[in-house]
């Protein structure tokens, strides 16, 4: 009986050793990418015509244009145009609060911009702001596994060329001011795709004729409080087929290392085989002894 127990224990040990062999299933991580985000408080793309359109001077200024990860906070922006007001700088934007923020990682990307009590000026209109707004905000959020979102909010009143206006929630609002010009405003423009989002609180198409300081016309666009984002790409884990699912013949022990095993695999296989052989020999020896004992009793 002790011999049979030894044989059983040896066989069990062999199975345990073979069970330690690493599975051939591997995982390939394609890697995650960081999202993208951006925000800007003010952007102008204006063309200033001087001296009855004989001279044209571009006015392209940007305030607090950031890209993730970054935060900017500045409340005043000055610019100058040659031939206007003796070339002295003028305030394009002045606000109590002007903040742009962009943040992104491998799970989420967010752009945010905010303006409070802001005035926008163009050349030749020193006394009359092109636009006055109490507060505008824009926010764009892109997260892994979720639909991107974009929102803009306009809080309080808006004045264009000194006139208070009521903006529509959709479409375009046009403001005509005699002797000054025309401004068309788009409120809360948003756009989303499966991975991107963009929000613009106010977009102005400007065409003014101030007839002051040698300025004959100012045309172009002004954008306030814009935010954008692009979703991160999540890491993809792709399991490879396991040994059990393969239709090919099982590899010989000496090739197990090629299916995902470690360098110790051949030694584990050899040890398991040796234990199996010892266990088998113990079983044979036990049977012979039992047969000899039986014949002796019969005699």
C-alpha cells in the first residue's frame, strides 16, 4: 500500500509541474493616445481700409489662445494699425475676466473659455464699442467611450455699435446702424462628430464705415469664446488564440517555448516526464510484489 500511495503522489506531482507551464495566450496592447483640446477668448480677422481704400491693413489679433495642457488669463489686448490715430495702440478687447483653459489626458479632453463684462473695439470707433457683452462661455468635452459634447452660453445683455440687441437662439441676427455700418451675429454655434466637438459663443461678421481717423471701412470676422476637443484613443487589448483552440497538432515539448512559454519551459517538461516515469515504475513494482505475495499464499 505505501508503494501505491507513493506512485499516486508522484503522478500528482507530475501533473502539478506540467500545470505550471505558461499558457500560450498573449495580449497585445496597441497603446492609448492623449486627447486634444483648445480654447481661445478672442480672435479677429479684419481688413482695415485707409484713405478711401487706397491702403489696406490687416488686423489679426488673438487673445488667450491655448492648447492642452494650458491655462491663460488676460483681461486686456491692445493693437495698433499704421495710419490710424497716429499709429497709437488701441484696445481691441477689455474685460473683467478673460480665461481660456485646455486639458487633456488618455481618458478625457476639455476646452473652456469665458468672458465677463467685455468690450470689443475696431479702428476708427474709439467712442463706440463694436460689441459689449456681459458674459459668454463655451465648453467642449470629449471622453473615451462617450459622445463628444459642445455648449455655449450667453448670459446678460449684448450691445452692438451702441445698440442693445436681442439675439436669436438659432440663425443670424443683423444689426444696421446708420453712418456706422452693419454687423451680423451668430449665437452659440456648435458642431460635434464621433470624436470631436467645437463651440463658439459669438461669431460676428463685421462691415463698418466709421468715416473717422482716415478709416473708410473695416470688414471681416470676430470670434468670441471658442472651445474645441478631440477624444483620446483608448488602448485596445487583442488576445491571441490559445493552444487549445488551434487546429494544428500540439507542438512537441521542445517547441513549447515558441508558443508563449518562458525559457524554463523545457526543464519543466523534462521534470514532469521524469516524475511520470518514476510514478509508472512504482506502480509496476507494486503489482509485481502483490502477485508474488499471492502466489506464496496459494502455495
